[in-house]
């Protein structure tokens, strides 16, 4: 359509894993030359805290 730029916002539901449709979408965006500009992670306080091992988003694309 002649756009010079396009921005996409993708909300991932889980912090420690990515479902298959999110993985496909992220791979498509990167395959089209997309770049990850910003990554925001939100947390909510839980009654029973647990340690989270949260990998960088680019690790989800390697598989």
C-alpha cells in the first residue's frame, strides 16, 4: 500500500512461554524485516510469590 512504516503491537499472554500462534506471528514480523523496538512486561502481585525465569523475547523465535 506504499507505507513507509508500520507499527504492530502484539500482546503475549504468558511471561515465560509463547503459544504457537504468537510464535508464528513474531516469526512473520521478523521475516518481513520487522524489528523489536520496545518490550514491556507487566507483573501483578500474587499472594504466593514465585521465582520467574523470563527469557528475552528473541529466544522465542529461535525454535
